[in-house]
């Protein structure tokens, strides 16, 4: 495990990392339209996303992820050795 952020681009690795933490694929309400899910997020249990996030399928999440050429920066553990939920979507070229 690592305390520094590292990029994930493979769908299976991203889904595994998220599901280990109970996170579900989501988008920000009101940012998309009929043909676009909008701004991607991961919805973690116990956070206040229910007012601002809308659940979507992994298929929809990964379609937008690939269309936008994104990478997910993640941290596996905090400096204290606890499981980290830190994540940030960035352009692959910046990862």
C-alpha cells in the first residue's frame, strides 16, 4: 500500500479500489443531459452526496471516463496506515 497518490486507468482496478471502500459510480446532478452523464464522481457511504450526486452504472461511468481520457488518482492508505478514500479525476496526460 502507498500513502502517495497514484493513477489508475484500468476499469477493473478502479472498480475494485472503489468497491473496497463501498463507493458507487455517480455523476453530479444537473451537469449532464440526455446524451451525457455530466461530471463524474464516486459516491462513498456516509458522505453527503445524496443531495448532489446521482447514481449511474459502471458502464456509463467508464464510458465518460474513457471519452474524457481521464485517470483516477487514488491513495491506498493514509499516513496513519488507515484505508484512504482520497481520489481525484484528472486528464491522463497530467497523471
